[in-house]
C-alpha cells in the first residue's frame, strides 16, 4: 500500500518538461523519455562502481535481493525479515539520495 504520491501534486504536469500528463493512472512524467530523465536526475549515477569482491570480504555485499513474498529489498542479506528466502536481483546498492535499494541494471535502464 503506497500513497499515490510521495512528493506533492501529480496533477501539475510533467516534472521534466512540464507538458500535459496523459490520462489514466497517476504519473509524474508525460513519456518514457521524461520518466527516464527524471529517474536519472534522482539517482544520477551516484552508485559506486561494482566492486570486484576483494578476498576476505563477503561476496554477498553489493548484491541486491528481493523478497517474493513482501517485495522488500535488501543488500547482501538473502533472508527477509518475513522469513522468506529472497531472490537475487544482481549487483546494486543503496541510492545515496533516497536510500532505496536499486540494482545497477535499474540504474542504467532508468
Ligand atoms: Zn515530459
Ligand atoms: Zn519478505
């Protein structure tokens, strides 16, 4: 359950170009291009580059896991709080701006 919007109005127009938003489900950008631009703006590639897992450190560190039961995400820990075994999404980490767990793939895709 999430609120429709975490940061204010969703009716003011595209957050990137200011253009009109298409009708339908609530959104903050008018197109996929703007959505990606906004996403990059928020996350702007601040993740550290994937480390080559130096010996002596846990290989799990820097790996993002997602719980199939409750959609929670964690970095470097495969056991969810709910007790489920999480599936591996790939290398990633915490976004320095919003604190969300994101994968490198998501970062690059936008
Ligand atoms: Zn736009
Ligand atoms: Zn869970």
